[in-house]
C-alpha cells in the first residue's frame, strides 16, 4: 500500500521503515494554504453540537445512575 501511494503522489509521499514495517509518510505542508470552499447553499451552524453528550459530575460514593 505504501509503495502504491508513493507512486500516485511522489511529490508528497515517502516510504519509510517504522516499527519494523514499511510505512508511508505524507508531507502535508504543501496543502497548508488551501482554503475551504463550500458548495452553494451549504450553511455551517455557529452553535456547538455535542452529539447528545452530557457532562455529569459524580461525587465520592455516588453510583453510576
């Protein structure tokens, strides 16, 4: 897989040896200046989305209710 990725993107991918295995290493710096371009009609909400999670504070001796 690492070799295939390097063949497809030789400008940003190197194949290196890590953890006794061949791994791909990507240099993402060339993409740092890219700006996000939204499709027409896409609206990003400004409010937070906690995905239904709640923070519960438990004190010593309290159960997991």
